[in-house]
C-alpha cells in the first residue's frame, strides 16, 4: 500500500491532474466566457480576473488566477474599502458557488497547482510559518483540499494548517477522490465560504 501511495504522489497524480483539467476546461469553456463577461460588467472597470503571486511546491512563487469578485473602490483617502463592501452581488454568488476558482484550472494545466492539495496562501505569510506549518509546501497547492472540505474559511488558522499537513502525510488516490466528492457536496450546500467575522478569511498573523 505504501508503494502505491508513493507512485501516486510522485507520478500518477500529476498525470491525472493534467488530463482532468484539460477535459474540465473544455467542457466548462462556455461558462468561463459567460462569467468573464458578467464580472467585467459587475466589477465596474476593475476587470474579471484576479492575479496574485503565491508560493507553490517548495515555496516556488507562481501567479494564481481567479475570477475577481470585488471592485477596486476606495475611500476618500485612497484606501481600498473593506472586502465586505467591495464584494459585489454577482461576486458573492460566484464566490459562494466556488465558480471563482475555475480559472485555476489553467494553473493546474501549467503545473503550478494540483486539483487537490493545500490552498496557496499569501507570500507575506511565509516568514510567519513554523516548521510544522511549512510542511504544507511539500506538495503542489490545490484548487480544493482537505481543509476546504472540513470548514474552508469557517475554521481557525491552526485547524487549517493541521488539515493541510495531515493531507501531505496521507496523499492517496482514494483520499483525493473523497475530497473531490466532498467538494462538490460543499459547493452545492455553499458551506464554509466566510469566517464568523469577515467576508473572507482573516489575515494570518503567526503563532
């Protein structure tokens, strides 16, 4: 069993990611185009895509792409308004249904990401991680993962890291399949999108 897991982690996982991502992107391309147009209008000139540098496997930096769900509206001093005020009605729907993650299939095709793995977080968090938390970077980050099906933004940072590292230590085809099925279920139920106090996850400040 251990040999099968090693083979899957180092060889077959990437092949499955590539094939499923290519097929999935072709199938949903009409929806991709529709959301592109819809968000371009709703975001008031801010564009439909969100690009940001994130750390990937072994902390290698790449540019993640998502559908943009917020405007770039600012207050009188030029500071961006809080997330909850910039999140549009269309953006809220796209976020709650996880449709904002669709463009990341391109990241998977490129090899920056996997379909299943720890979510790629912000670069500025890198100096804040302890040795245990850094282990989440031993694998490619994913569009969805073990932490996402166990609470997503509604769980604490400590819980999130524990789930991420547990996944790194237990990667297998059966586990990835379970996460994929649970993700579909979560999307339909729209669970764990927001934390208790914010429209998105509160910033990580270290332990």
